[in-house]
C-alpha cells in the first residue's frame, strides 16, 4: 500500500450534472449540457443527465457512503443554473438551499466540503449570448461566485472556481465533442481567456465574501514527443504550451507564455494580473500522458472555422488500457508534479490532485460483488506516484479519487464507469466495489500512522 503522511487529505470528487439528475426541479434553469444531450448523436448511448444518479434526492445516502470510506473531504460542484436559472440576475433560493443541506450533511459526518463553481453546466441563456467567448460571461461568473460564497463561505473548506478550463475550450469550443458543441478550431482561444478571467474574478469575489481556501482544478498532462526529431519535439512543445502552460502560467505567473497574449481578445495586461491572484493551493486533474508529433498533411481542426492542425496526436502503446482506451501511466502523474515544481518553483502553492481515476465497466458478479481489481491497481500505482513526489520534497497535500460513484460521463453517457461505488441507473441502487474497500483501508491505515 502507498505510504502517505498521516495528515494527507483523502477525498472523492463528483460534478453536479454527472450525478444530480432532477434537472427540472425546484426552479433549476437549463444548461448547455441539457441542450447538448438533446442533439441527435451527441452522446454515444443517446442518454442524458436528466436523472443520472439522482443524487439531488439521494445525497444523504451518498454522504453515508463517503463516511464509510473515511474520507476527509468531498469535492462536488454547484450547478450554476440551479442558483441563477438565467445565468445572471434573479437568484433561486431553492438551489442555494440544496447545497446548504448538502454542506451541513457533510459537516455532520466530519467531511470537509470542497466546492467547484463551474463544472461545465453553463446556463443556456449565457451560451445564447456567446458563452465563454464573451467577456460578460466571466463577469456574470464572478457575481454568481459572490452569491454562492455569501451563503456557504462560512462552511466550505476549499474552493475551486473552474474545472479544467483547457477541456472546456478544446472539447466545448474547438472540436465540439462536448457542450456547447462549437467547432471553432484554434479560434476557440477567447474562451480560454474568459474562463481564466472568470477564475481570477471569482477568486476575488470568493475572498471578499470570506472564503478561506481558494485554488483551482486544472487539467494537466505530460506531453511526450513521438520522436526526438526536431519537428516532433517542436509539435509536442506547442501542444504543451496550448494545453498546459497557457492555463498554468497566467494563474501562477500572471503572464501568458510567449506568443499567446497576442492571440487573445483585446489587451490582456490588466486581465492577467487578475488571473494571477495568489492561491492557497494549486489543484490539478490527471488522467494520462499525451503523445504528440509533427502535423499530418491535410489534418484540419474546426468545422465553423477550419485550420490546419499544427500537431498530430498518437495512441500510446505498451501500457495497460482502461475501458476508455486511456493508457494507465502512474509515472505520468509524477512527471506532471515534477514539471510543475521545475517550471514554477517558489510560486507554486501546495498541490492537490483534484481528480484522478479510471473507467472500468466491471459489474456485480452472481453474488452481487464488484471485483474491480484493475481499479485497485490503478489507484495503488497513482497514489504510489504521489508518495514518491512527497519523498522528493514536492508539497502535495491531498488527493481526490474520480469518482465516488459511476455517473453520467459526458459524451460517453453511461458507457464508462469511473466509480468506487457501482450505480445501477435503473434502480439507483449503489454497490460499493472492491476498490471502495481498498481506498477505505488505505485511509484507515494512513490515519493510524
Ligand atoms: C475529467 C472531468 C470529470 C470526468 C473525468 C473522467 O476531465 O473533469 O468530470 O468526466 O474527466
């Protein structure tokens, strides 16, 4: 079992649209994900998050499952359209009341609430005005952050404004694989800037409302070039810049990497100072490395505005694969942490792994037991990488497993199961898997010292 410090924070993570269901209840407005799921062919199994895990109603049962794990903290997200159905203006008290109850239920079981304000469910009326392509969305986001914090800042232990701005930009606005399904190719960059600005403005709003610990939930990958040829190394470097550094640097340095600022909307000198507001922790999600080489002739990106793709992505061979087809590479997690320390040195606040996990579709056997041994191996390897980072002097304070339970996996619908708990989406029965017991055991032993 991985050796971790006695005071290491263990958690699990989920996101509102992936677990809550109840999309038309208690005054919730529509989000881009409700709209995207209505598009024929957008979700592989034609499903939607309309009922998902029904955690909106079953949250107490879910908190009991967390208590059974012995976790220190629960990272969940707040649904913006539950709080402000239009994305701006009128506040829906019933939405705030729901998260109030959830936070109190967690605290009653000794679990620290870690809230994400935007895990992809942008209110539809904001998208109708251009969504994250518009600066006004970042401003509306700061107001929403203030509303939530005024209600919950006294009890939420950790805040992460935006989940994975790079994935929202690339899959949501560039390739269209996620909501809102825009296909702007490299012209999606304004979305990146406004997501980052939204982060920075929200940090200010949260602090003004008394939030105690504010960080982020970036997505990072280690980028491997396909060869040491100059053109492959340059392409990998470019990918690294627009996927990792373009999001880390403004937050940690208050600047964009060379060549990026000019591509952003308007003068950004003032904005990057807002984006670079000091954080209490730097959270990042890691799933797998990325193999990148020089561009393939004729490979284009974007349907609305198509351009030649300046790199090519390749399948990683020689590692076990999850049921998502993602390679299992724990040393990639270690590499990301080493890279963050090398690149940002003293400017890097304490690290938290805000998500890490794997899709294996193992279901109950004839005795009703879910023997997801591959998931145990995955967590064992990745937590050993965290342990190694700590041994190297990297200040990693905690780890959130993705996810508490099988849930609505975005464009993959219900076809990819990431949970420590199995969800029967017909009956809403939850069955803790082998990995649940393993994680509980690791937490127990670590606390015992
Ligand atoms: C991350 C998302 C999370 C989940 C995992 C598998 O990129 O933040 O919601 O879908 O991937």
